[in-house]
C-alpha cells in the first residue's frame, strides 16, 4: 500500500512528478495534482494519506473539499447566465428586498462592502444568511474598495442565481457542467461520494489572512469566516458537504477540476464573450481588510503580485483555503488543479507554487 507519488505524466512532464513526489514526501497528509490540455490529461498524480486517522492512502478517485476553489465554479455559473444575470444590473432588479445600492458586478468582484453577516447565523444556511445580508448596510460605498468576501460571496450569489436563473448553483454545476462532461464535481455532495472523501486536517499553526497584522481588522476576518476553519469537525461534517455553499463547500477531484478549467478556457462550458468579460480586470489592489494583493474578474481570481497563478502572465481560476489552487493558463491551453487535505497557512505553503513553476518550465521546453 503505497503513499508515495502515483499516477502518470506525459513525456516531458517528468519534472512535475519529481516536485509532486517531494511535496507528498514532506507533507502531513495527502494531495493530488492534475493538468489537462485540449481534452488530454497530461499530468494526473496523487499520493499521501486521504485519512491520517485510519491510514487510508489517497487513491485515483479520492475527492476533497475545494473550499474557495468552489468560487471558480460559481463564477462560471454566473458567466453562463450573463444573459439572465447582467453584471451591470443593480442587485435590486433580481432581489427587490435587497437594500444596498449594489450591482451584480460588485458582488462578483468583491467590492460590495458586505464581507460578513452582521448577525448570528448558521454558516451552512445560505438562505438565512442571504436574508440578513439583504437588509445590511455596506461597510463602504459599493465599488470603491476591494476586500475578499470569503463566505458572503456565496450567500449573495446563490440568491441571485436562484432568482435570475430559476435553479440553484449546485444544480447548474451538476446539470450543465459536471454530468454532461463526466466531471467528478459536486456542490451539495451526495451520500454516495462520502466513502471516497479525504479527511481534512489543519497543519500546526494553520491560520487565515497571514498578510494581516492589524488586530482590529483581524476581528473582522473572524466575523467573515464565522469560525468555519477553527476546527476539523465542521469542515469534515456531512452538514457542511451537503450544504450548497457556493463560496466554499464544493467537492471534487484534481482531475475533474483540471478538466473543468480546460473545457472552460476552450469555450466548451460558457459562451466565449461572457468568459472574456468575466476574466478581465474588474477590481485590483490591496485588500482593504486582509492587506493581501488581490486581482479579480467577475468572480475569478486573476494573476497577482505574489504569483498565485505561477509564472504565466495570463491566467484565471480560484484558490482555496489551506493550499488548493485551480485554474487555467489560456495561452498554454491548459487547465490545472492542486487539491490537498492538509491545510497550511499561506505564508508557510509553497506546494502549489512549486508545482506551477515546474509545469511552466515543462510547457516551455
């Protein structure tokens, strides 16, 4: 029963396998990394432990919670519904009860000024959280500042997509993206997936917002996440996985996410004009709460000053808490995904950076 690097790489990508083997050898749990180009899987690697407590090794079909990697799926749904959900339209067009003078684009680009739910709430109850947000006063004039809306991005967009498109984001992912293309992706994960899920563990010293040193704003961050990442229990619960939290409870394999971004980048999932609009700059700067450099399209992360998407100058996707990295390099025509069940703090995690650097070098030869 091996826990080292398994899987395959196409000729010319051996260096990627070497880096991945080192990542797994020095990790505390497990991981997978996959790369797809024009329908061909160039890299498909996995290793380590899917469950440390039982000693279960990561296998070819091990699935994992994507955390904010889910936001990339949500952004794609919003782009696919651009005709029904106009980014330039006020939120009130679709949601009359919504109080703030906010556009759909403000929500998608993390400039809405509603980074947390300002009342007691169940973090897994998207409908109840959205109801509170509808009457909440923004912290700033929407569109004037950018700050990552870790959970509220999902609450707001779930409500908007349901009202504008007539079905949930989870249903759209399942019926339009996953099922027709055979992608092992889920939002509102069904029970039959549970037996092959990796168990999430937090590395010693794990914390969010490592760029932030202001304790006043640290209190805001704590409200944003509502203790979601403070223990292993909630993030490993069936309650969390079953909830259609379009900011963070998606589940999938690295292979499925790489193929998703390969298809998306090639125009196979979303109309090209809508994707082009969604992957241009809509907000950029230093996060007003977290002090981290950020760069957003309409829901997608774009290349930033700290190299989140590797050496490529053109990229889009979304990272996830603890180290996940999923996206596309359109010029190289590849989609990629790194998933892991070992959550590390951003300032102590170079795993995805190293893998993307090795991938870039292999593609450049």
